[in-house]
C-alpha cells in the first residue's frame, strides 16, 4: 500500500518538477552573456551530405515541439522522410551539455526549445552533431539548397548575408554552381574584412506568377538579408525591382537585359551586371550603312522596348532615316525550322528586307535558333544576321566559317583568364549540372552570375571601409535586425511577435545602393566579362565587346573573318583588334607577313635532311632544311589556304606548365606571341586546351607498349608432330591398338571371315586372313592412307573398318591442315600480350618518358590498373623513366627483353620499321588522343586550318602521308614480321628423314634376325651337329639369299627328295622344278646318308599329318 502511494505521488509531482527545472534552465540560458562563434564553428549545407534542416525563423519560445518536423533529404533520390524531432545527441555548448547531462537523455526532448532559443541568443550558426547528419540552422530547403557558412574567426570578422533567387530549371543548376564556387573562393581568401553568407531560394512557377514571386521575396525578407541576387526572366523582373524600391534592399541582376534610356523603368536600388546591347547594335548598323533591318525578338514586351532603345541611340548618332520591322519568334524552339522556312519564303516573294537582328531571350534559345539557321535549306548568301546576345561562342564561329552565310556575333567573356578555366572546371565536375550544360564553352549567363557575386563583395567592402561598424547593431541573437526589430517586413501585420511594428525600409539600403553604384572592377580582380562600372542608373559602362564579323567570299570556300573591338561610350576602336582579349595586336590585316611556325624534331614528323646535317651544306636554307610528315602537311595547308606563307623554327620541347604558371616549349612560344602556329606531334589535352586553341586532329594515336622482339621459334627434330598435341598422339596410338584387337576378334567370331578351299587331291583347306599380325598391318595401312591385300568380308568387320577409316580421314585431314601452318609460319611468342599482362608481372620492368603527356596520363588516371603501374614505376630503383623516346627505345633493345617502354603508337610503329628491326608493338592502345595544330586564342588561322584539315581527310591526303613516312620508307622486311610465312627448311622436317632412316635400319636388322633364326631352325631339323657342317649350312643359305634361290634338277638328290615329299605329302604336281627357298633343307649343304634323308622326309610327313585340317601354302615350302 505504501509503494502504491509513493508511485502515485511521483506520477503527480514528477512532471511538475521537470517543468520547473526546464523553466529555470530556460531562464538561466537567457541570462547568459551573448557569445560569438568559436573558430571551429563552421559548417556548410552540402548537397551530398545527409542533413537535418529546419527554419529557425519559425521558432517560438516555450513550445515543447519544433513547429516543423526535421527532414532527411537524399539529393540523389530526391525523396524526403520524416524523422522524429526529439532526438538529439551532442550539443556544442558546455552549459547545455552539462544541463542535459544532469537531466539525463530521456529528458532531451523537453530541452529542444531551450536549446534552439539558446542558439538564437548567442547568434552562432552552429551544428548539433548527430550520428546520421548535422543539425543545420538557417539552411532553407524548398526546391534547391545552397551553402551557408559560419566562417572561422567569427569574433573578428562580420558575416554578411546575401540571398539569390533562381527558378527550378535544369539549366539553372549551372548558375547555382557558379554562385557557390565564387562565394567559396572569396571566403577562402586571406586578409578579409568579412565573409559572405549566401543562401539561395528556388521559386516555383516564377514566370507565370509575378505577385507570388513578390510574396515569396517578402517572406524571405522576414528572416533577414542584406542584398538580393536575381537572374530570373524579364517577365518577373519587375517583382524584384518593385520589392527593392519599396523596401530599399539592393538587388543585383545578372541576366535580364537592361534598357539604358528608359529611366522610368530603372530602380535606384538595382544594378545590372549584364550590359545592354542596344548601343552596340546601333553602332554596328551605322558602320554597315543599313537603311532598314528586321528585328526578330523573343520576349514579347521587352523586345519592342529594346528596339525603341536602339532607335534612341540611332537618333543620337545619325540623322539618317532607318526603318525596321518587328517579328516575334515562336514560343517553342521546335517550331524554329518551320518559322525560318515561312520567313524565307515571304522574304523571297516580297523581295524585302534581308538584314536581320536575332535577339533571343537566353543562350539556350539562341543556340537552337542558330542551329535551325545552319540546317536551313534556302540560299542565305543574301542574308546578313546579327546575333544580339553576347553568347556567340567559338564553336559558332568555327561552324559559320565555312559556307556562304553572313553573320556577326558578340563576345564579352575573356576565355583566356585562369579564372574562366577554374569556373568551367567546377561546373563540369558538378554532379548537379545537367549534361546539356557541360559543353565545350561556358555561356555568358554563368559568367554574369560569377561577376555578380564579385560586385556584391566589392560593395560590402566599400561600405565597410567607410564605416566598419555599420552593421554592428544589425546582428543580434543570430538574426538580422532592422531599426531595432528582427527582420525586414513588407507587410508589418505579418509580425505577430511585434504588433507595434510599422512599415519601415531597410536602414542601410541606400548606403549599400551607393556602394554598388561606386563599384569598379577589372579583369585583374577576377571578373570574366571585363571592366565593371555602373552609371547613375545602375547600368554598366566602359566595357569592351569583341565583335566577330563573318562575310561570305565568292573567291573562296571560307568566309572572310574580321574581329573588331567595341567599347561602350567610344564605339568601334580603329587599328586594334580584340581589345584586352589578346596578348598582342595582330596589326594590319592587309600586311602580308610570314606565318611563324614552331615545331619539334621528332622522327618522322620533323627531321633534318641528311644532306643538310652539315652546317655548310649548300641548298639547305630556311624551310628546305626539313622533311617529314609535318613538313608535307604544312605544304598541303599552304596550297589550300590563301596567303599562308610560313617559316619554320625549332623548339627543344613540346611544352609543359611550370610551377609559376608559365609554359615552356611550343606552348610557351604561342603564349608569348613568338610563334603563330605550332605544327608537330603535339597531343591535344586538357591543360593545353585551356591556354591555346587546337585544330581538328590530323592524326589519332594512343599510348602503346614496345618490347624487344622475341627470338624466332626454334623447331625440334619432331616439329612435324606439333600440329597435334602429345595427348592426341597417345590417344591415336591406343585407338590403333584397340581397333586392331577389335578387328581380330570380329574376324575370329564371324563365320564369314573363314575360307574353305578344296585341294587338288580332294582335300580341304580352312583359313582366316586376319591373324594378329595381319590385323595390325591392316589398321596401320588404313591410318597411313594405304591399301592391303586383305579386306574384311563380314558385316561386322566392315563396320569396324569403316569407323576406323572415317576416324583416320578426319585425323589426317586436320593434321595436314595444321601442319602447313606450324611449319610455314614463324611464330614469335611474346612474353606479354596486353597492358594487363604487363601490370600483373614484375619480371619485365617498364617505363615512360618523364614529363610528357604519357606521364600525365598515368599520373592523373582514375583507372586502378594505371594507378598501380604509376606507383610501380615511381618505386623502381634505378629509375625506369627516360628523358626522351630515343633513350627509351635504346633501353628496350639493350635489356634483352627485360624492359618495356610505353610511348605513343605513332613513334612505336615508326621505330619498329627502323633497323635493326628488333622491337615490336604489343597489345591495343591504352587510350585515344589526337595530334592537332595549335594556335593562340583568337588566331585568324585556326578556322582556316580546321577546314583545310577536314578537306585533306576527306580526300585521303593525310592517309597517304602516313603510308609514305611510316611504311613505304620502312627498313624492315614486312615478310619477317610476326606470323609471316617462310619456306620449309631442314630443321623443320629433319624428323621425318630420321624416321625414314630408322625404319630402313630397323628392317635390315629384322631381316638379319629372321635369317639367323631360320638358319638355326633348319640346322636343328637337319641334325647338323658339327661346327663345320653348321658353318657350311649358313654360308649355303647366304649364297642362296644373294642369288635369289636354286633349281632342283632331275636326278639330283634334291629332286629325289621332292619326289618323295610329293608322294608322301600330296604335294601338287606343279612343284616340279620349283626354285628352292633359302629356308629349304635341300640347300643346307652336303647330304647325309640316304637312310637319314628318308627318315627326315617321313618325319616331316608325320608332322604334317598331326596338324589340324587347316593347311597353309607356306608349310609346303619347308617340307623336304
């Protein structure tokens, strides 16, 4: 009963105690001194990391739960899942950690409002660590999220917050990447007065809901920021301008086309990084002397206003009467081809205007329009287009260089700057940028966004230099205060916490606006679009634009290309091209100067003629000293390009980037302006492409493996057996024995193989031809494709024989086919066949040329096998790197197959055709690269060389040059290459001669053995016991063997013996006067007594009678 009472009291009073404790803790935290962030308090809301996010502006003290549940966002799958808001692990403040420890983790959920309120008090944009992510503050996630940072050294530097607004468009992802990159680059600098804290807000359906855009901007202002960045379309631009004017929060516009002379539409709190093109177009119309033109625009309202602005400039600059026609483009880009067909037909029928200004709303629509123009099927020689945007890319220049089309485009980006390459690389590497965004050139929209961040940074710097404590009172409790109240409200009634709030503008808005108008930036400050200055209307001034004019040329297939420099306020600058965009002016286009061509001595591309190796050789001046593939290529280019008169000089190296950022070799000559063109075996790679222009590849190659050619295959005595393996030969032998046994058994059991013959005296002879020896002989003869006197008569014997014949036919045919390949092809067995074989072994060392493109390939490769090979090469002692190709090739030849050299395939194949012809290429190429002709940026020769190379490729001229210098002049016999055929020699077929001689010798010994064996048998039969009689019998048989036999004449003892044998053993009558074989006892020397002869004859007769009925003819030859 007492226990129940205690539990009841605890259940009633414990919540009260906990609430009391929480209230005391909350009061304690509010009384804490406001502290700043520690240096380690730095965090970034990243796309790739898991993050728990919430909006701190919605927090209200006293709530037990967060007003918004935390979200776990996985950007890769684009899904959100709800996470319980009461789970916290660690806190980055000692006081809160101690308090939470005292209360225990079970009460952590009750501390959440206090913890958040504490973070608002101290103003620390910090992080509460969790095992699955981070607890983020001020990180807005709706459609897109970008980084916010609480910089190191917060107690010494201010964090100035600005906000950008974008639309949820795939192409906008490139803009977000550019903004993030620029903010991070600025914050990573040294000696800064402040850091930029940047947030992005993605607006849904912004183009169709201007009022909704204004409401969202005002909602974001309630959480507070100092400046806006906008790149939205012109349709909602008035929403930003309206909010900026009413609340006096400055806005930087990076993409909307401004209208310079329409002052009533310009806000005093807005600056535009994108300059106007109206004055440039007006100056171009005046220079070309156009009296009329067509203005094809994209935006329905601003297109007409921009045309009006162009006319205002025309009226200020000329008194000529100029008329125009206004035409709007279709809304969908898919309708552009049909629009152009209809447009051209109307122009042709009415014979009206054919001078057209194309003003697309953005870069994407412009590219689609230009693509439709290129694919148009009507004659455009009488048309002249002006592309009004600043996105006339180098790719467009190259495409329009060939063809009868007149077009003028503008470029404002300085693509030679290092900052351009760095930003382009960041955008290409971003996983959030759409694939269509990652093209070879970056459009101006991204460059304007980049420069907009620099403008904001410069404006803050100007304001702080005038008053370094200007924002000191605006940051309180982690929020932005405006006139002693948190946030900036367009509608004061929305602030429920401060009912006394009235409408007030941003107190520092005018100061920041004046700072923006005073911004002056130059390319040295990192801008990509040249000088940035603003006039009193917030529009850019004193900026440069490169104007590229392509005019069709009736005398050539190439358009005439002219490049001019235009400066705002000054117009076109005479006697200068590409102002501030090239290292050296190109001078007067009419002055014919020799093109300075730099190259490198590498066989067979560029070589000094043998006759010119001596310095005093006659006729070896200037270009005549050289020969090679590249020299012939230059001659072909000179024939196809007008006024391409060149002079050649030599560089020691190709060119590599030095630690100080400069370049040596060929690339260095181009960058310093000491050469106009580089023609050599120069590979096109990323680093070189960033600083020079390359033509289309005139040859494709790759990294290959060179090894020493292995020794030719040595043939053994029994090389004729190589077509079949030892295992096959063994199986054939077993098959031969087995088939012989089967045929013997079949012939013995089958009655059809037995033959019964009637004798002359009425007797019968029963015989079977397939004895064991005859079966072996028959099977061997069939295998050797020969015939025998015996053939099976039974069905079973014929089936077995047919199976054996079929087997032998296949085996012999296969052997014959392979024998020709094995004996007539000289195969060289290489120790390695591919790069995988080379990488997985350590017996053969391998190396590369140090400092070349091959070394860069292995060093920066992401392929695991190439990384392992690079580590292996770096760890070798002595080093496996070489200073040149010649050294590497010589090392391959001298190391007896223990060293492999990796080099470009062209050099590999050429060296393999040079004496002593002891190297070879193995495996496929590791990569694919091209050789190109390099020119400086903006060179007039690049496009001409491109078109000439394409024409030479189509005509097959480049392939002819390759055959000429690689194969036609080769010093090695092509017939001796790997796998080449050769005539048979004795070493390949010596074995069959040895077998022939062995067979003959073996047969002689077999005959001798038979002779001796039979002589001893006959001697026993004749009962010759004395040595003398035995010797005489042997000599007698030897004499008969040499003479070929003897004749038993009538009256001789041999004749009498045969008569007796005939009478006693039924010898046929035809045996009269039969030659005696050497085995006959009648030829065995002197005769014994008559009685002994009769006894021997009787014994032979009795032995014959004792035999079975089967009688062989051979038995009669031994009868006496």
